[in-house]
């Protein structure tokens, strides 16, 4: 497998360096950071298209849950 150079500025280098484990190479760090990205919760934000009825039901459940907590 060949190698490629990826230029990064000093700020990016320092961020990567701070994430790197003591015995880990930068190559291993990048692989660790990139692997499993598809399973992250943030990728799913905004994927649920909420209609008005669903929103009203959610709001009702939240309102019921907070009943008795209001002073």
C-alpha cells in the first residue's frame, strides 16, 4: 500500500496530537477516528420528519410528565 501526504496546519496538528494515545501512531489515530462514523448518533439528527400531530403528542406527553413539578 502506498503512502500519501496530507498537509495540516499547526492548529489541526495540535488537535490531532492531543487526541493521540501514547503508543498510537498518527495513522492509527486517524483510522480510529474515522472508523464507526456511520453509527454515531449525530448522523441521525434531523432524519425524523415530524408532522404536527406527532409534535402535539410529544408535547402532551412532556406536559403530563412535568405536571406536579411546576411550583
